[in-house]
C-alpha cells in the first residue's frame, strides 16, 4: 500500500491505510446482533453527513445503481433530466432504459444550470413528477447552484420531486438535504467520502417515500419500501458489503471528527489554490461562478501531452486525469477531494511545474 500512487483523479480517491485495514476485521453474519450494532452506528453518522433527519440507506452498488433506484421508485411516468455534462446525460439514459418518459434539458458543457432554465423547462412540461440534477459534474468541473435551483422549484412547482446526484460533492462541498428541500440525494463511497468503491448511499425525504408507495414496478434490489422495512430492524434486505461497512463506520467517524464545515472549507481552499494556478498557467473549462470545490477541469490550449505528464507524475507517486469524452486532449482534471490535504496539492503542483519547465 505504501507504494500506491496518490490519486488526484475523480475517483476512486486516496484511502488512508487505517481505513483500508478496517476491512480486514473478522466477518460477522448480516442477521446478527453484531451487524445490527454496526448498522445502528452508521445510520446516524450518515444522517449527519447528508444533513438530514430522514431516511438514509446504503447498498452494495455504485452510484449508478441509485440513479436507477431514484427513477424506478419515484417516477411513475415522466421525469425532467438536467444535462450539462457526461453524468447528467447518463442519468437521462438510465431513465430511458427504465421505461420512463424522460425529457432532456441540455445545457452547454462548462456552463452551470440556472434556476430560470429549470423553471422554463418545467413550465413546458406541467406533468413532470421529478427532476434529476448532478450537483457536481466531474466531466467538466462545474458545480451547479443546487440550493438556488431547489428553492426555485419548491416555490414554483411544489409537487415536483428533486433528485440529486451528489456522488462527487457530498462530504466535500455544502449540501443540506433537509434545509434545501431535496427529496433524493445519492452518493458513492469512493469520492469525497474517501472509501474504497463498492458502496452507495442515499437520503430520502418523507414525501419521496410516500410517492414510492404509488409507483408500481419499483424493481426488487433497489425497492426503497423494502429497504425501509428492513432498516426498521437494523438490517438490509440483501447481504451487505460488511467489510466495506467496517471501513465506512470508521471513516464516517473521522469525517465528523474533522467537522463537515471544516471539511468543506478544506476542499474550498484546495480548489481555490488549484484554480488560481490553472488560470495563471492554462485556463479553466468551467465558467466563473460555477466551479467545483472538489475537482478542477483545466483547459489545455497549449496541447500538452497529458499522458506523458502522467508518466512523469507516476514516477513521483501521483496521478491526475485526462479530459473526459469529447474533452480528451482539450482539458485535464485535478481532483482535490476526500483525504487529500493542501500540502499534497502543493507537492503536485510543484511536480507539474517541474515537468512543464522541460516540456512546455
């Protein structure tokens, strides 16, 4: 583990050795008192991280699984999908694959979603039951103004559910499930939560749980009502990823010990540092005012060879990410999330500068 590179990529992120070692604890039965005790420690910690008093669930899946859970449980027929990057597009495709009438609202990559765009789209589709939005698009480095969008929707279209992908923001940027009136917020273990991949978590509002009762064909594995019945007795419907939950139990305690506000501020400072450097040396892809706290998408007008840069960085024990999809070669991405610290950022930028001195 000591030789593993420091990951400055959108995920998986660096997992502290203490957290990784927690997975090696002896196995327990998932219908045992020991598991119920673990479950009952994790749930209130998850509620604190999601900033909710409502239901929280965890499943052995990637965040993609909870995209499916959201549209299967909470949309009977029609959903509006806000798309300003690759992951908003994927959630739209998931809705279509599950037989929903999905209305895409496509916004130029690199631009943030504005509340007025959402209201205009909803005005044209008064029978929409829910909207989907990606809070933080790691394909572009854009963080959408979720609080403002949610407030506008709740005022103008109070019956519409607000479904949020917080895969790369929860634990790294402000997000208030209850205070902002969000109905379904999902995340993955391997981003800002700095856990190994394999777990997904969600917070579900009371009105969303009521809506699920009206939706037929919710599926089997991701049925929220089944999850709730089992959760009421401290269990999960299917066999959970117990080893990963050991790690989550410890990591959630660490996150809350740091303090969510302090953690958000650390992420903000790292983003500010990387983005100031990027503006001086290259430029930024995401528009001003909508830039992520957890990942910087650096414009590459000079056409530097990101692959060659990464080979150099690997020799220094670090890895960054190339541009995503159509942005490959046009951008590169530096993630600053999870347990990455400001001194790690300084070391990374110094290494990049050393490479640029020879190759720029």
